[in-house]
C-alpha cells in the first residue's frame, strides 16, 4: 500500500462544533489530532461507538465541517459520499431518473438523451431494474433506495467514495448484498472507499485497513487481520469482545 497514491489525508486534524445556548455560543472540540490517509485502491474502515467522531471526520474531509485546525488534502471534485439514511438523501418530489441526472445537469456537457442513458446505465450497475428511473423514492424499498444513493454518488466517476454507515439501516441479508455490491464497484470503477461503521463484523468482511476511533482520537490502526487477531489496545479488545469476535 505504501507505494500507492494518497487520495485523501488528514494531518493533526482538530474539528470543533459550536453550541448555541442562552448563555451564549460555546466551542466544543470533537476530533483531536487525527492523522489518517486513504490510498488508491484500498478500503479503509473507520470504526467506533456512536459519538466517537466518525461522521465528523467524514464531513470535515468533504468540507461540510469547516471549523477545523490541521491539514486536509482531498480532491473534493473527485470525492462522493453516501449516508446512513437513503430516504433522507433522495428528494421525494423527484423521480429517480431526475435525481440521478442532477449531478450531470450541474456539471453540464450532456444532452437529455445522454443523461437518461447514463442514469439507466448506473441503475443497471447497482443491480436495479432501469424501470425504477420513472419511480419516486417512496415507491422503493430501503435496499433499493440505498442502491440509488450509491448510483448517485458514483454517476460522475469519483476516485474516492465515503460511505457513512451505509448498511446500518438495512436488514442483515440486504447488508450483505450492498457490501458485496460496493466491493464489486470498487474493482470495476477503480475506487477507494472510506467505510464508516460501528459494526465490526461488516468491517472485517469489507476493509483492507481499520482505524479505531474513541472520543475523537485514534487509539489503534493497522491492517484488518492485525486489528482483529492481534489488537494492542484494551479498547479495541473491548469492541471485538462486544461484537463476539474475541
């Protein structure tokens, strides 16, 4: 991995949130001196309990969280993101075809026929019937909506996909189908993926490297087998034990 190109990197990253109370605004630190890189062709798992700062890191990487110190290197034009709640990510007033074509309209350079063709090709790529093009999000299942979100994230051919808890809202069978799909698309489209999850079982089957986050700090990082079979930190051992993996 060391010889592969770094697609995204955080150096000594600190992220802050502002809380607005009657007594006035306060500034609360969420991430502390985080160093993390994502290299070409790999899937990195970012693992931690709820509130550990996983989503905060992702949002800082793509520029949503702007109150930061430290350095971020990331080509955001070549980075896309999918979220935990697929229904909340899709405009309920638009049909699926219109939703998928939106990034192509924004970027320009496509005729109506070309946009329609590309949108239907992406539906096939995520293993959906192209007829879904004419449906609304409410007419789809949760698994179908998440596949549409994946198609939307990939329609402009990014190099880095940030997947923030992409399967946690799905049942176990659909989780397995979606993770298998992501791994296939990673190979076909030469993607790198930052896979954020609290589910260590899913992460083990998905990721090349794993980073453990606790209270906004990285406590352990390494290749997947090292983390799962030879963890060094007590917190990592506790997470594995709680997941029934030790």
